[in-house]
C-alpha cells in the first residue's frame, strides 16, 4: 500500500517540479553560505563550537537560518 503513495518525478506537475527545484536551490544556497561563513569566522566570533554549527547547518532550512540568527556574535563597536 505504501508504494501507491509514491510519486515519480514524471508524475509531478510542471509547477510542482519548479517548486521542488527552487526549494533545493534555496536549501543548498543557504547551506553553502552558512558553511562559508562558519569557515571564514574565527572561533571568538561564534556562539558555541564551530563543529556544532557545521553539523546544525545541515538540518534542512532550519539549520542555516539558526546559524545566521543565533550562531554569529554581534560585532561590537570599538
């Protein structure tokens, strides 16, 4: 019965295909941006250990967004 719930790519409507591809592009774009930012920052500019943010950033859309909201320390005026 579970096999009747599965859809093939060819069974999807064109709009659904576009939305799936757009979602994947956004997801990988966020992941790439988060990974690059994590790599570029020094440890004192991160809230928590670097390895943790690397792992968290791989959690779909939520991980990279959480990193950008909570993972980076705010720049202080000197």
